[in-house]
C-alpha cells in the first residue's frame, strides 16, 4: 500500500473512474443488441419503434460522456505524441500538469458551468423527445453533460496529483496499475 497521501488520493479517484467506465461500457453491448433488433424489425417485419432507435442514440451519448474520464485515466485520449513519448518521466509530468491546469480543467469547468442552465431548463419543463413515440425524460440524458464534466475534473485532479508525485520523484510508480512512468514506450 502506498504511503504517499497524494498517490493514495489519486488511486481512490482512479478506482471511482474505473468503476464508472466499466459500468458504462456495458452500454456498448446494449447498443449492438438494440441496433440489431431495430434492423431486424425493419427489414424482416417492416416495423420499427422510434423509442428503440432513440435508445441507441442515448446509449451512445452516455458512453461518450461518461467514459471520457475513464479514457483519460487510462491515457487513451487523443494526444499529439510526437515528442511526449520520448520525454523523461519528469518532463511528461510537467506536460501533463500544464495540460491539465491550462486546458483540461478550464474546458471541463466551462462545460460544467455553461451546461447547468441548459440542463436545469430541461428538468424544469420535464423535457422529452420531440418525436412522437420517442423516449420520455430527455432531461435525464442532458443531466449527463455536467456529470461528464465533473468526472473529467475529478480525473484531472488525479492526473495533477500523479504529476506532482513524479515531479518530486521521477522514478515513482504513480498509477493504480503500477506501470512505471519513466523509460521508453
């Protein structure tokens, strides 16, 4: 068990993010199954349901929104990796720290703050699908927008904590999966 409180806090955040990502990943199976059903109903039985088609869109939106922090946690996000992979652990930690402080957190905060009125209005009116036969409670889906931003901010904090640990001790193992941060990729 780690004794560094920063690493322990980052590990706790990572656990929450990993659980969220694994739970949300099951929606991809749901998307495949429902899409298959939509296509089968349309081409085999010449029928279909708007709510079923919308459910695929909703699941896709939830996967995109709620798995973003999981993607960041596993360092699978989009990065122009021309120089980063050749940097030392300390240099990568500085890049991660600056990128998180100057780009990730401000962007996620902006999304969080600007989405609140949008989501609150949707909840106030009990917004549902504009399509006849569509899904009710569209406000629930819209509620995932600030939640996604909050998850990104929290995961960004974990990234900041790990960056601080590596900057103090470049040889430190800093993630919950115990992959060393230094060396060549």
